[in-house]
């Protein structure tokens, strides 16, 4: 939903148009039926468009011209004023963040701006992780999309060897404890405290180093909002999340632990970091 929101918000900003969102929260029956650790209700995360305005838009959708998924750019003047530009598709292009990259700073400001006061106050309670690892399980197990636990343990080992310190690692996960017990037993590993998903994304984005799960938009958003060194699985289907140079310290590396040259490049990037724990 954040990808849909970001495209719609940017389009409205660029073209000086009013912007209305549907409700963010709702029941996700799959997560409930599978008894996942995350229920994905998303209630109380963001300031909502008023119910009256949402109902009015529903009525307009019956009679107005609808242009679906327009390109996020400046448009020519619309002759027919009774037009609604509708964004409701998550994946409209192979490159998920292609249209969003030039506006990363604006998207970040707007995202923090729509957080409810409760979310903003709660976020302040947590210290930024040194190393943040996102281990996605949940429904990913159904399609065999999970990233091997070994990837995370090897990445953590390489980080610690490179900086010559057992830097603390905070793990953000929807996995059952038994699924990641081998990793959790390593020294300096802390499980992130239970909290709303959006706070997990924002807190993970504040890490100095981020280790991501492949194919996870949760991981992608944390990387996109960050200024971190991001270590991604080499077989992740997204080529790039955010280009180097957009943040002062941002760097993302797809890492294949079996590739010697790739590992050497990652070690150089880690040694160049000034990790403060």
C-alpha cells in the first residue's frame, strides 16, 4: 500500500491536485487463518482521509472519467474537469521504485508527516539499531520465497570480522522463534520488541547497516528510506532500490557469499564505514 500511496501522493503534488486515500487499515484474512505473528491490521498507523470525503469519491467514481495508473509526471491540462486519476496497483513496472527514486526525500518527509501522533511518540522510544536484519517468513514460506537463514548468519559474521567488533544486531522478523533459533543464539543478537509494522520499517531504516530479505517490500522500504549500507541477497528480483549518491552514506550491495570478488567488495565497503555502537 505504501507504493500505491507514494505514487498517488507524488502525482498529486507534481500536478497541484487534491489527494484522497482509501482507508489504510483492514482485515487480512490470510494472515489470520495462517496464524502469522503479524496480523497486518495497520490500524492507527496513519492519518486517514475523512469518511465523508471518501464516500464522496466513491460516488464520483461512478460518474467521472477515470485514468488508471498514470505516469508520475506533470500532465497537460485536463479538458474534462470531471476526471479522477486512480492509483490502486502495487506492481505496475518491473522496477518498483523507478518513478519514486528522484523524490526520496519528499516521500520520506510526507510519510513521517502522515504518521499519527501515537506512532510518532512511540517511535521516539526506540534507539536506532547498529545492524538491522529483516528476516521475512510468514506467507513467504508458501511460495518458497524465503531467504536462507544462513545468508543472515554469514552476513553478520562478515560484518563483525570486517570491523573487528561484535557489533549488536537487531532482528526484525515475523518468524516463529523456532525458525531462527540458530541465529538468535549468536552473541549480540537482539529480537526487535513487538510494535506496529510501520515502526519496524522506520526503525530498521535508521540502522547503520541493513541486511534484507529478498522480494520483501518491507525490506525494500527500509532500504529506500535509509542512509545505510544495505546488504541484499544476490538473487533478489529488484535490481536496485535506491541509487548510491542519493544519501551521503547510502550504499547497497547484492551479495553472493560464494563469489570471492563480491565478498571482497563488501568487505571494503564495511571497512570504509565508521560504525558506532
